[in-house]
C-alpha cells in the first residue's frame, strides 16, 4: 500500500520545547516538502528537498529544521525559536524534476499533523 | 500582487448547478498547473492537472489561458460531495523548485 505517512496525527507541546514531526513515503519519490497551514489560510512552504542529503529553505523556514538522510524520510523539527508553531503541518512528495526546465510533477500529501502549543 | 490568486468565496450553489472558479498567476513563464481539492481538516488531494489544450474528467473541466495568465475549473451538475476548498497550484520559476499554492476557493453545494 503505497503512500505518505505522517505521525503523530495530533501533537501537543509546551512552550520552549523542540518537537519532531515524522514523514515517511514509500512512493520512491525523490522530492519531499513541508508545508504549514493556519486556519482559513493557504499552504506555506517551510522546507523542501529534491534529493537525499540536500534541502532548501522555503518561505517560512525560521524556527524549523529538517534532515534528509534517507530517500523515504524527511522529518521536520519545530524548535523553540518558532514563535507561533500552532498549525496544521503537511508533508508532501513528488517525482523529482528531470531538469531545471522540465515541467513539475504533481505532489501527493500525507494526512498531516496538528500541532498545538500549550 | 500575490503569485497565485484566487477568490476565497464561499460560492454557495444549489445541487445540479454549474459553477466556475478562476485563478490568476503572476509569472508568464509558469508551465505546470494543477487543481487540488481540500476537505475540512484534511490534506489536499490532486483533482486534475491542467494542460495547454485543457482537459476534462467527468463533470470537471480545466482550462488554461496563457495570454491572460489564468486557469479555470468548471464543475457541472454539482453534488453535495463537491463541497470543499479548491486550491489552484502553479510553479513559479523564480529559482525555488517547488509548487506554489493559492489560498483556495471554498465551494458549498446546498440541497
């Protein structure tokens, strides 16, 4: 059963704590992405990775960190430096770009993690 | 100006109606376009890709207008189950190798 899994589904964190959100895919996709969605808002890109051992900052990377040690895994750490971390976090993956000029492939999303800071 | 802009709605339509959404994008060099559907408190799911020639999937038709830099989604014979937020997605070729999502248009189909 191919797809993207995220865990946990709900996460509660105390202020000042770091927390790591898991994202795993078995679609053999090269590219993976993390988005944040606030209530009634669109998706904002946090970090993305087009290949193992490489990743780039998105629009709102401050207070977050990622790693890409394995093709199938792209964990996101929400650090205490993130001032307003309560949100819905979505992980996605896609086939990588064949070249910088090639068309983009569609992204597939995991079910998301709802993070609440207490 | 936003890179990808959508009317947030909500569009309230009766069952059986035809409804259309537009989405404008800022960069004329964009080449990849999609429509996603997002149900409340769920992840976005791909509805359809948008090709230069347009494409149709059952009751759904997507069109691309490069001259005016917009894409459209037409839903015919609306069902209650079509109620959702529809996200317009475009690649913005500014060096960032990731898709850009619009904020979405909310559709509410009423009995």
